[in-house]
C-alpha cells in the first residue's frame, strides 16, 4: 500500500494548523506529510494504522505522529455505511519544526521537547493524566485567538516533555526502512498561491506551476489537501482578510479587493461561510 502525500489547508495568518474533521467517516487515505500531528478523536471508533502498527481507536483517543510517518484512521463499518447516530469527529493540530522560525527548535528551552520529537518518529499514543490534560487544551483551541492557541501549544509541549504516559507505535525497523520526502511540486504550488492569492489565479495557471494538465492537477490537489483548489484559495484569502480587518481601519470593500475578491457580495458570502459572521461583525468582535 503506497502512502500519498496529503496536507491540510492553513490560514495565511496562522503559524500552525488547528483543524476539525467532521463527517460520516474520516476520509483521509493512507498518507504522510512533513508536519508533526496530534490527532484527538472526539467521536467515532475504528482502527488506526501508524507505520506498521495497527491499533483500535475510540472516543478521547490521542496520538502524536512524527514528520513523514505514514498513517490512516479507518472508521468502523457503522460509520462507513452511514448507520451511526452521530458524525465522526476529530481535532487535528499540525505544526512543522520551523513554524516559529528556523532556529526555534534549537533554543535551550526546547531541548527536552526535541527528544519527544525524536520519539514521535515512531508515533506515540498518550494515556492517563497526560491524555486528559492535552485533550482539554486541544478541545478549547478552535475557539481561541492566536496568542491563546500558541500558549496552549506550548503547554502541550511542556506536558509532553515530562510525561512517561505513552506507548510507541511503529517499529524501529519500519522507521529505518521507510522514508518519504515532501515533493517539490507541493512546495512550488503552495508557494505560488501564497505569493499570488491577492490576484486572479486560473486553474490553467496554477496547473502549469505544477507542470500538470488541469484535470490531473485538480485530482492531485484534492488528494493532497482534501479540498478543491478554489476552496483552498478562498481559505487563504479569508485568512488574510481577517488579518487586515484586525490591523487597520480600511473599509470592507478595500479589504475584499486587496485579498483577491473582485465582488463584494461574494467576499461577504465566503467570509460568513468560513467564519460564521460577516466581515463587519468580525471587526466588531476585535474592538475592546
């Protein structure tokens, strides 16, 4: 079974990803990515495969996965057949070792956590008080502002640095023999989006960046990000809009056009869809 490179969309104004996965079942295939990842299952049961380890997950299951380690969560048949009386739900936290700069993981205060990152190459399942404390922090992250989320992540790093309440998952032999690299194509595509999201980007244009035809690119992008290119681009633009709304007093029309929207009604519609409020309401929530 060949693992595919797969990524979650990231807001342009965020240094790391907090993502809620909700649906009839968890759709991600057997995959890997450069990010370190916490996976907290809040609803659902099934099997999880991390490297060459196969285990069972249930509610409150918490796993920490190292960079480039293949993994997949497969829901029980009651979810796959859409017979469950509730949706499958999980919270995912992604970060890279340089998410706060290339030198961050080399500072003395992070030394004990660097050892945890090494252990995470095999994947770690957490239990006991450690799991309870980290689960509580992750559950609160979606409703936090940026500094609160960063502070909570640091608290998680601290808890992980001192705990012995974990089991390692993949075998050392698997980690030694299986290594994946993040593709240059992925880096080129995401880099181009981040540099040009404020302009019109056609499918033909972005497909050419990845040296692909439009149809092949659309399939590739959906496999990589689990959303379409247009959905991802909209997420990036709305994230930048939030940054502008919080930093200056430009009117909503100016913000919309600066973020790549050429239609105010569409900007308002997309903003409300992603943030559950209008741009004006969002700005009002920032006023103390």
